[in-house]
C-alpha cells in the first residue's frame, strides 16, 4: 500500500541504545551504516557532495568497514542533531541504517513491534488541512505535522511561510519518522479534536484510517512506547 506503516519501539530501550549502546548494538548498527555506504558507491554519481565544498559531508571521510565505523557512529549517536551537517545522500544512509537496525535487531534490540499494517495518505492530508499546516511545513506546536516527516534528532529547515520559502523547503524527504511518547499523546489529542471534521468530510478511507489509528495511538500512549512510522510509496 502507499501510505504509512505503523510500528513502535520500546522508548527506554531506544533511549538506552542512543545514549549508551552496548558493543553488540554498536557493531550491529555500524554494519547497517556500512551496508548503506557500500550500497551508495557510484563513480558517476557523488552522493555525498563535493570534496572541495566548505563543510563537505563528513560521511565522505568515514571508513566503510564496520569495525572502523564504530567510533564514528557512536559519536554521532550522542549528538542532539544527527542530520544537520549531512548531504541528502548522507541523510539517506544514516536514516536507512536507523530503520534497518530498529527493524532487524529483534528482542535484544530496541523493542520493535508491528502495530498496524498501515494507513493511506487521506487521513493525514485531511488532518494537516484541518489543523492549518501549510505545504510540507513541520509546525513546532502541532505534533501531527511531523507524522511521517521527521526522523529522530532531525531538525527541518525553518520557513517564514513565503511562497519562495515553501518552494525551497528542505528538499530532502525522509522515509520514516519517530515520535516520543509525549508526541504520541499530543497526536492523539489533535486527532480527537478533529473527529467531527473527519466524519463530516465523508472520505470513507480517511474515516476508516481514523478508526484504525486512534486505538493504536491510545495503546502506545498507555504503554509509553515510541511511534515509528515508515513512509511507503
């Protein structure tokens, strides 16, 4: 399906991985990063910017062997912003590595769980319209504006709302997003606030997805889990 697949992570387990990864976790994650770097090599297409550019993507200097990569990924995991200094290619490599690590590490990892097979675009597009979120903007006061748009420790480019700004708004399009338990609670409250508008829109798909998503968010909020959304195109 084209839309959003709904997963979750153990919040405490994920935080422990980020702040104090075990050697086993760090090795496993370094392997995921290594796979992305090796898969991105192309002599005719430089994915990681120009060597001569000021502030060139640091990924260009990373080794591709997992053992050598460990210290680089450990240092980046500790940063408050994982993406700000990376090119689009570097962002893709890091974000894909995060996804694969979370999905594939099993019970010994970060508590990955499938919560719903997925919902279509309709509900979120309707919600953004009802909550007055323009274009691709992520509004700091509206948790649903980041649904499917903001990976963990990623700060989107600021906009001033102008047409020119909207055209240039952060060309990189992430393929997943992650949301803290507090954000999940805010999303739930925002969805509940637009329930009459969703019903009144008479969009059967949006109504069905609303009825599917709200119980999932209620469960995650009650359990204090992290929402993990995969964008499926």
